[in-house]
C-alpha cells in the first residue's frame, strides 16, 4: 500500500446558480456555510477535502446522512464536477481528462457498487454482470466467460442463468459486486453497499469482501454511516461533518484520540478491546520502576508484543498477579499493570 492510487487535494463543491460567486467569496473572505447560503442561496456540499488512498487500501468515508460523503466520492470518477480542487487517479488529473479518456477511466479503472444494485429485472444474472462489457463492445462469448469468473469470485457459481428476482437480497448484492469486478478495475467505489441488509447477512458479506480484498488487492473507497462497519472494514477512516473531513486515521487513532467533540460522540460507545494496542497504554519501564520499584525479571511475567490488543492483555493479566511486560523482540519497551489496563479500557490511559 505504498503507491498512491487516488488523491484529492482541496476539493470543494458548492451547489447553486451563484456557486461561482460563492466560491470566490469563500476564497477571498473565508465565509462559512451559513453565510454562503444566506448571501448566495448556495449550498456547500464538500468543504476543502483532501486525502489519498494507497494501492490495495480500504479507505472508509463515514458520517451521518447529509455529511457529504456520497457527494465527495462521486467526484473521484467525475460524476460530479468540483467547484475547486484537484482529483488525481494514478497521477492523472481527472479534471483535465477529455471525454474519451474519462469514459475509459470509468469503464476500465473504476468499478462502483451501490446500496441499490439497480439490476435489470428481465436479464439473467450473467447478462447483468456483463452489461458494462456489452456496452464496451465485447463479444458474447468473452462477456459470459468474464461474468462466470466474477460469479465464482463472489461465491455464486451456477447462478448465471437465474433472474435477479430469484435471488435473495444478499445474493443480489453479490451480483452487484461481481458486475463491478468483471472489468477488473483498479479502484472500487462502494456507497453503503451492505446497509440495507439484515445484520447477519451484512456481516457475512463484510467478511467475504475483506477476504476478496486481501486476495484481489483492489483499492477501495467505502462509504458508510455505521462506525462499527467502518472500523471493521477500513484500513483508515475519514469522518465527515457538514461536507468537511474532520479527522482521518486508523480506527485506533480515532478511538483513542478523537479530533473534536463530534468525533468523540461518535466513538463514545465503541468497545476498545479489539482496537487499542498495548503500545498505546504501556508505561515506560523507567517511569514504572521509579514509581513501583525494580521489576523482578527472575519471575515469570506475562509478556506481550506492542501490537497485541487490550482483549489479549486482559487475558494475560487475569492469569497473573504480575504486570504484563511489553517486548519488541527481546527488548523490554513497556509495562502494563492492572491499574493501567483499567485506565486503557476506560479511555484515560492513551499516550
């Protein structure tokens, strides 16, 4: 995940007949969303958004309804034109692309998966998957071959001749994913793809997609309003509010160091057991010994790597009255006693 595949730089979107005037006032006067609406009857949909996504990374954009996440992601393949800013795909400026190059980008490099799959009801599953390939002029034999391969990828082998109505909601969602994968795109844009499904089916599809992502290494921008889903799916998470990205980081970063009260409210009810690592809560050995005295290394202390989560540390700690020693290779780099562990579970021991 070292190569940058998607890059957004200071992207703005202002909607309204007087959007250019509003954008000029934003640049010159720094006016806010409320004043833009009052003075120009224009709406700020995206505010100065910047982020990059590495090859093979799953980047989750999350926020409440109306936060701007779907609007922002539609700038990536230029379904929406930005009012200002740059979008680059593998180094190419999307805004500078001529129509033919833009069509090729959408057809070959980017696949989209939506909450509503919009499958064609009178076409077979195989024909639905191959529809975009048909529009590109591919012959029927090769379309069917690629569609069947995509069906295997999403564990729907043998369903190619069925109609969409004969499939469950979860299976239809897989067909939508197979349709996006059929052209073997570099990038997947997924807009709340699992949010309409029952919790168990949703979790199963999340697991399947994570397995596929590990195997196929697709660069994915995944939109959700559900923090649990974002934590589960994302290598990194961007949290949006009123069109602005207020924080970007790993799940651990966001849970342990929320950028503001809005993010803190979002993460308030999230369990830290599987998110926070030993490295986040451990005490420096010298600091620990200055307060508690020398560590008796002749005794069998439980030991953990700095990447172990709090759930693992709880298990180690309950089996011994001794503090847990955090080691990197054989070097002692930290100590976690029971007080520190409890503070970590409460959220008051982040460093």
